């Protein structure tokens, strides 16, 4: 039981980096970045290839840089090439499939069983300390903390404010002499670097990467984000970001619990889809209820009395 | 000094929907002029503003601001020197961000580094400026702008647009969406801010009386042209009725604007 909880916590923390990426792109910038799946795999693949070549530490910045480039392309398509933002994400996602297989040298699976990764390094470092059994959690917590600290600092800088305003009211950004295309590009570069980092860490923690590792990530992360929003409520940036992480962990816990009650593992993605549907459609349907009620109670040709 | 020389703009040229928004329009606006602009719907009032602010590029002609050719400058670059208010009070500020954050974006435009934070000094400056509005906004700086009323948002936008006095202020029927009492208050604020900062200002209005009361010069537009330009003694003798007669004489029909207010 403890190990199931720990696995859920690890997975939740690692995928919460993708949730934080969506917190930036979806919540702040108001862009639903559908390149997330491909970018997650890109990070996993790049990280794995660099780790396999004997550079476990370099694998993290390399994966983030790759994610940044992917985000740059997605942003460029929607700000400078007249391609709809959803479509830009889908196009990049499709293109990344080929690129990811190409980076893996034509294979669709890489094994890192005997490879030095960021996790094996940390395992060595934590040997004979009380944390030795939790090296994966420690690594994930560190990464998440750094990203949250960065976001709570960054989103209060002038550039961060401009990115938030871009998702809120692009007209106002222009009247502040800031080009909304620029803020969108910066925002998506940063968010995709987190997504790629998330993929890189997941691949290294499970010691393998396959081409499907990122499939469905955007929906899973959205589900986590929306769960987190329900829990964190109103508050500052740091609180909302922590809510996003909490959402990711809760999502994994629910999933782990469902598995224990013999839900087949392949149901993960359906569960995430249903959560997103409920979280987005729920408030909408609730707001439509009075109209629905009116239809039900309306009697043709009769007054109120 | 703003100089428009022979600017033209045609939408959907060569199609059935062709519309000449601006026709060979020239205008010189010396510093400290406060010009009100009136005209019927589709006369080109907003199009002039769009051309000056850079919402679109004109098909021909040139636009100079303080001697600098801004004809082909992107909108966000021009915004450093040109402040603009729209009819829709929601357009000028970001509802999900606090008053302080909105002000900070406006006040730091082109002046602070990308990674600067709002400082204590900034906050004090914001507080002082907000108190000039007399709406109590200085005590609500941490609240999201979405909680403000339309009038408060428009006043805030006015403050943001003029935080650092712009070379040119464009007011596009900026009180038209407000209730009469609030509209009067925002107009009074406008007058005060324009006067104390010695701003050069263009104001489109649908209220003929306001057009005559505020500023030192009035333009009348029709079909993308300026058909009447009045200032000085001639203007101070004008009444709303004179304007209507002038319009009828120049255009050959009555001035019709579905929101035109004569009083």
C-alpha cells in the first residue's frame, strides 16, 4: 500500500510539471497547447538519448531546450503565420512524432536499464541517508519546487504581467507598448520547456521511453489542473501553482485507488477525459439550468398566476 | 504636432462590399490642441483614429507625429506615444489582474526592464495618482479590475493612458457606454487631465453639446472626409443648432447618428 502511494506521489509530482506548463499556457496565456503530448515525448526522448550517451545531468537542460524550440515553433505558427492556435498545436504534435522517432534513431523504444540517469545519480548521493528509499520523490519534489519558485517570481515581473495580460486582454497589452506576439512566444517557450522536463524525468524514472509515453498527457494534465483549481480556489500565483501540483497528485491517487478496485490500467485516459468534461461542462451546464427549468415549467398561453 | 497628409483607406477594394473609409484626408494638429470630432455613422471618425493609432495601415499618404514618420509603425510601437480610449470600458484593462498590476504594465511601458517588479515607490506613485480620480480606487489596488464598474474602469484606463503624458491622446466616444452621471464625471476628469498635463487630444463624441463645450476646435466628418473645421471666435459663437444647419448645408441631408444627442 505504501509503495502504491509513493508511486502515485512520484508520478503526480513528475507529471505536475506538465500541469504547471499548462497553468502557464492554458490558465495564464489562454492558449490550449495541443503540442503538449508530442513535446512531453520529445523531452523524454531527448533526455534519454543524452543520458544514454553518458551525460545524465546534461539530459535535463537538453530536454528543456528541445521543449523550448518546440514551443517556439508552435507560437510562431499562431502569431506570425496566421494558423489557429489549436491547429498549430496539432500540427506541431504530428510533426514531433517523426522527429521523436528520428531522435531515437528509427526505434520506437529505448531502454535505460543500465544507464546512468539523474535518478541513479541521486540514489548514489542519498545512499545511507534516511531519504535513500525516496530518491525519486526527492528528485521530483526538487524539480517541482524550482519550477514553482520560478513561476511565482516570473509571473510578477513586467514580462510575466505582460504574459498574463495577453491571455486576459491582448488590446491592453498593445496599448502598453508590448507586442502580444512576443509575449505569446516567450510564454509558450517557457511552458514547453517544463513539459519536456516532465517527460524527461518520467522516462528516466521508469528507465525506458517509448514513442507513446506522452500520448494523452494534455488531457491528463488539464484534468489535474482543473482538479487543483477546485481545491486551491482564489489566491496568489504561488497558491494557484501549488493547487496545480496538488491536482496532479490527487489525480494519480484517484487513479491508484481505482486500480486497486480492479479498474483496468487502460482506463486511465478515459478517466482523464471524463474529468475534463465534467470540470469544463459542469459549470456551463449549471449556468444554463435556469433556462432549462423555465422550459420545463412553461405552460403555453398561461400567465404567471 | 500630428500631421496627416492625404491619407486614404478603402476596405474590400474591388468587391461589392467596397467601402471608402478615408478619402484623401489631411489634418494638422498643433501641440495642445483639443479637438472634438463629430459626424454621422460611418463618417470615418473611428477610421481616422485607427489610422493614427496603427490598427491598420493606410493605403496611401503619410502620418507624422512630432516630425517622426509613423505611417508604417506597428500599433504597439506607436502606443508608447499615443494613448487611446475606446467606447467599451472593458477594452482598456485586464479584468483578471489587479488594479496595481494593470497600472504597472501601463506605467512601465518602454521604461523598465522586462524583469522588474512593482516597487514600493511604484505603489506610492500609483496610490497618489489613483486618489486624483476620487473614486476610492487607491484603497483597492490589490483587487482584480473585473470587480470595477464601467465608469471606474474607464477612469482607470484614462489614468493608465496618461500615466506618462502621451504625445497624443485619442478618445473614441469614451463616455458613450456610461450612464449620464458617470459620463459627466469621466468627462470632467478628462478635461482636468488634459489641461493639467497640457495634452494634445482628439475626441470623437456623439454628444453635440460636449463637442462644443470641450476643447478648442471641432471637426465635422462625412464619407471619410473632413467637411468642416472650426475654432476660435467662430466656434465659441456656435450652437448645436448651427452645427446641424452647417451639416445639412455641406452634405445635403440631415445629420443622422442613431446615438446622436442634441442636448
